[in-house]
C-alpha cells in the first residue's frame, strides 16, 4: 500500500478515537509529566515541594485565628448542626481553589504548550489532561489539610468521607471539559484567559462557599442548580461535614454538568483541532 494512502487511513482512524481513549493511551506521559511539573513548581526555593502543603495549611491557620479569636463564629443550621465555621468555610473553599486552579491553568494550556504542540504529534487533550491531573494533586493535598484541620478541631471521620474522591473526580472532570472549551477558544481570542480569571472571582461569590445556601433567598437558591459548581460544593459539605450521602438531585446535577462540559469541550476541540497548531 502506498505510504500516502496509509497516512490517510491512519488519519481517518485517529479522528474516530474518543477523547477518553486518547488520554488512556497517553496515561503514562500524562501522569509522569504532571508529577514532574508539580514537583518542580517551586524549584529553586529552599523547601520546594513543601510549599504546596504550606499554602493551604497557612490558610486554615489564618481562618482559625480570625474565626475563633477575632470574630468567633460557628455554623449552626437550625440547631441540627453545630460545626466550627473554619471547617465549614474550608470544606467549600479548598475544593473550589483546586477547581479554579485546573480551570485557569487549563485555559492557558495550549498557549503555554505551544512549543511542544508545534513539534510533537501528541493530541492537544493530552496536555490539558496533564494540567488537570496536576490540579487533582493539589486537590488531594487540600483535602488532606482539611482532614488534618478536622482532627485538630475535634471532628472525627465519617464513613461518608469515602465519597470525597468520587465528588472530587467529577468536579475535576468538569474542569477538564471547561478547560478544553476555553483553551480552544483562547487560541483564537487571547482575552479568554483574562475573562475566565474575572468570571471565577464573581462566580465564587455567587456560589455558597463563604456562606450557607440556607441563607440565600428561596428564589435564588432554586436557581443554584443552574450553577455548575454548586452541586459539587454542597456534596463536599454533605459527605464531609454532615455525614450525609447528599440529595439525589445534587448527584444528578453534578453528573449532568460533568457530562455537558465534557461533551462541549470535546466538540469544541474536535471542531477546531485542525486549525489550532497553525495559530500557535
């Protein structure tokens, strides 16, 4: 068979390979490079890798001081739950920061990896997956710090903590889907990354992270299911703080947003894949 025909067939077959299969085929490259980038994130500093742990720990310490000494506060839902406000705040904020890290860095992935994309025949989604895996490592560290803070504050494990990895995995898959969507558009319009940074700041305050959803007006609370990150934050708190499985509607909403964002990101990437490397 002529070489040109073989290349044509291989190219046609490749277009039919799913996003998931492509990532699985390159899993070793993704994992090894994600860990290397994470390890060398603070290369050249005195304590290197430990900065990844120190940042969330210092955040918890500051919150603990503020909300136990300066502004003593506890989360109390109708007398049913009486929980340290530090834990309430961190159980929403630390997962959120991990998600935003994956989203913002994912949006810049194709631009940041332009040199590799121009030279290597590696699918674009592999570089995005590598970035999101790095944010997953950050999420694991943040959850570990949250668990440590819970022990220090006298909060003991619940069996529902076993569901935390499930919620976290779905949330980071959503970050991957949104990252694929925005990273593709960002190649054509470089302002997208700046818009994402601004939107995430507003998004945080529109989501019950530093406050309880119970304090929201009823009409606004009913609209929260249209907020993609809302079911994940609520599920994190349900399984971690309250020992609850979470409402079925929250799981359905989380699954819905995960699937929708993955589908949207995949379609956008496939639609403009042939043009991306020419513009980088």
